[in-house]
C-alpha cells in the first residue's frame, strides 16, 4: 500500500516490523512532504533530541535491501494460510479475517489500495478463550509472542495481551473476542506452517 499516493499527508511506520524484519531493533519512520519535514519534523527532533542509533539505522538500511522479497514471500504464505483456515470452519474456526480474501468486508477496497492481502491473518475460534488457548498450546513451529512482523511466524492472543487493558465491551466493539488470534506469517515454508496449524486445530478436540 502507498498511503502518500492515496492522499495521506503524513505516514508513520514501525520500522521494527518488516523494515528490520528480524526483531532486532526498535525504530520508526515518519514520511511527509519536504515542507512538512522541514517546517515541523526537523524543529521537533532538534529540540527533543529523538534520534535512531547509528547501529539501528544500519540494520534498518540492510533490512530495506530484502524488504520486497521477504514481504512478498510472507504475504504469499499468509494468503495460502487464510484460504486453508477458511476450509476449517467445521472444525472450530468461526471466521477468518484477511483482506486478500473475497469474503473480507472491505475486500474491494483492499484490491484497489493494496498489492496483496498483507502478512497478518486473524481468525476466531468457536469456544472462546479456552479453544484459542488449546490451539495455541498445540503449535510447534509458530511461536507465541506479543510482537509481530518478524522473519519467523508469531501468534498472539489480543484479548489477553495487546488489548487486555480494554474493557470487554470496548474489545467487542473492535471485534476482538476471547476466541480471536492474530498470526504474523514468517518465512518458513507455507506447507510446514499449515501442518502446524492443523496440529493446533486437532488439539481443539482434546
């Protein structure tokens, strides 16, 4: 997606995610017009002192060299996984949320604005938190984490991690149920990740 071409004035990226791509460094990037950068960003940084360390900057620059290859491979894997999960609805998967699928509520908008469906797949289990935890505990390759956007596949349970401070009604308004998990697809072979997901789904019956 290219937000500036779509009319955004300012774009903020977490460089910790795909730009680094391997969970090594913290960093961020702010993009905008030359006037915005010169008139607003530079004076702000000059007076507040915020600056990326030279080593982190070097890591980010090295990450940019392989950004396209990595994200393309991860996105292709995410698409395969999303399609596979959609076939598991009779086995406890309640819904799959992936912009690259035609059943996504904003699929048409995603097709207009995005080259592909992204590296993230969210899916929800019948049975709420208990079912989600059985699934997570049944995984071997995909790792539990609060972080996303790494070269290795990571999965999180938002209701008890990233969004746990929100009240249940606020989470419900955002579509974050106790059965929802978010998968950040890495660079492992998609067939291996699908087999791992099937192993987790099999644990729902235990």
